C-alpha cells in the first residue's frame, strides 16, 4: 500500500470540516482493510463487502466490521489556572501536550481520564467535564477530550511513558514556545484546540506569529 499523505487542518475551521471527515474516514478504513485481510477466527482471507464497509470470511460466513478504540485526552488546570503539559517518551524531544490514553474494559470515560492522569503524572483530579471529540485514525481511535481541575499539584511522572511534565502559566507557555523550547501538538488536533481554548487564542510561535 502506498503511504498516505496529508496535512492537519484547523479543528475550528468549519469550511474544512467536510474534508477533515473524509480524510479521517479514508485513513481509518484503509488501515482497517490492511489489518483485516484475514479472518481472526479461522485465518481465511476475507473479502470486501458493502462497498468496503465490511469484510466477509467465505469459510465461516461471518461479517467483520471496522472497530473504533476510545481514548481520552485531558486538559488539566490547577487552582491558579496553570495548565499541565507533558512530554511523552515516543514524541519528539520538545513536543509537549496533554495526558492521554486508551479506555480500558469496564471503565467509563471519566474513570479512564482520572486513571491515566494519576498513572502518568501522580495527579488526582477534581471536576472532569467533557470538552469535545475528534476521530483519530492512527490507527483506529476516537479521542474524547476533557477539561479537568487538579485536586493535587505535585507531579510524579512514571518515567516510562511520560518523561517530563510541568505546570505552565500563559506567559510561561508563550515564552517557551517563542524560544523554541516547546513544540505544541499539531494544528487541527484536539490537543491543540484544548490548549488554544485555555490560552484564549493561538499561542505565538517562535517567529512571534500566532500559531494555527
């Protein structure tokens, strides 16, 4: 399969909404077809059906459908309205974003948000409220965004998935981004949207120009 190419678009750009939805659907479906070429029950090669929206195993006659794995992402602020941003080990060295993770069986979305934050940064949460969602087909997820208020502020990173985290004021975030010390999540991502929502608009980049 040829590599998929594209670009992020602004989550708030209504004009790009249709293109964004088509692109995320295409990526998710292409990935699923690649991974579902064989029946998980018997190993037989599956056949595309219903215009590509399902695959059938000709041996056992079972239809298989794409799955979507829920993940949570949490924009956390403290009593002083500082925002917690963290570096995840598999990201580039200067990339900082919100804490996130997959929902485990038997969990509510809110429980997953609280668990992930505590496991990765040692912080307990008070209020947790839904903020929005975004299809994230890398490979087959939907990111459910939350805003949360921290009940504790001492950071204890797990050192495995999260290697660093810090509470930042708006001026501190602006200074670090402007100095090239911090790279934010990509434009068009729900992570960037949550940062901009807290900051009050786009954060100026290293050239002093408001970032998308």
